[in-house]
C-alpha cells in the first residue's frame, strides 16, 4: 500500500501532503526516484549522511552505511528487541486480559424458544433456549498510534524511546490476547508552514508481532534517518534541505487522521513525544490505566 495524497485534511491539520505505506514499502524509499523539486533536498541528505557515517555513526544508531541499514531493516534488530522485551516483562502484570462481549447459549424453564426434543425427553426445567450477553476473555482489536522520528539534534537513544513505548505496548497487548494494528507517523513542518506527513503501517491486526522487526523500524535511529527521511522527499511540494521541523501529533490529531482514513480500531492508544525510558514507562502505564477503565 503506497498512497500519496496532496491535500489531506484531518481535524486541525489542513491541506498537508500525506504519504501512506506499509513497512515493507519503507525499505524502498531510499532508492526510489524523487520529484525534481526535491532533488536538492535528497542530495543534501545523502551528502550529509556520507559524512556522518564516517565521523559520527552513533547519529545513525551505530551503523556506517546504507547497506547496514538495509540489513537491519530486512533481518530485524535483536539488540533492540531485547531492550523492549525487558521493559515489557516489567510491565506485563499490569495489562488487563482482552475481553469481548459474546452471546452464550443457555437452557432454562423459560426463554425465547422451546426445544421439543428436550421437552419430550422430560427435561421440563431446561427445555427453553435463550442467549445472554456475557463478558468473556477473547480477542479485541486495538490500534496503536505513535509519533515517529525527530529533529537532527535528537540522539539515537532518544529516537529509540520514541518508538519503544508503542512497540512494547504491542508486545504486551498481544501477549494478553488482543489483536493489535500499529501505525507510526512522522510530520515535518517546512519553513513556509506546509506539512509533509509520512504514515507507515507497521502491522495489521491479523499479523503476528515480531519484536525484532518492530524494534528495527520503530526504534532504530538509522532506519528512520535513512528510509523515513527519504520518504519525506516524495512531497508534492519543495521541502527544506533539513527536511523540516518535527511536529509532535497529539491524540486529537491521530483520532482525526483515523476518522479521515477510515482506520478506526475498537480502541485507540496514542503516544506523543517520548525521548527517554521514564517517559516511555509513564506513557505505557497511562494507556494501560485507560484501557483498564474501558474494560471495567
């Protein structure tokens, strides 16, 4: 799924360029041709990347080439997954079990419909069939929305925690029986005020969650700064050579975006700007509390 919308609207976000894709599409963005008006931005991005690979590879999360970034993208990031798993294990006991309302068949001495077989068999006290709504443990769809990426002065470790809250929450929820779909969104405001927004569907509700893959795409600075920033260059207008200033989206933005795109889940979890472990834990605990309130 790759879709470019020139004048998208979502609540208070008006007339922005929206580039939607699946995670697999993200890996093709670096080699994909860009519009003529953004060739200069691409050239600056690539020249800067080459110099940074040589001198400050930690800005890219420790990798030293685009080829290394592609390998992580394709094979996953076990080190990042281990960090996420450790965090998830600390918080696992706080996740409420998934619940869904279903109709359960009951037999009684009155009800909606009589069973002649049970009546003729002498089961007078339980020959009437009825159904009642009961809250049972079972799968429920949850949509996770998170901001993705950051400005040039944001460290690789800070970018890790930006995606870690959502990735960790996905692992926790699926372990508790929920079905989870995940989106990351990067919104860059240009000097002229225009917005270029890249939205990546990390997983669909029916797909299994691979923590090493989510860690690679959502948490590794190199993946965002190679492929995510390359995706910004597909804007239908001229973007700044710096690729714009990151705009942190709030819950109302995500909910408006979902409504516009018809991607509403049963429940939506949103993560704003998160750049350290403490903020990630607080955000996860806050969303868990909100989820518990919905399930009571």
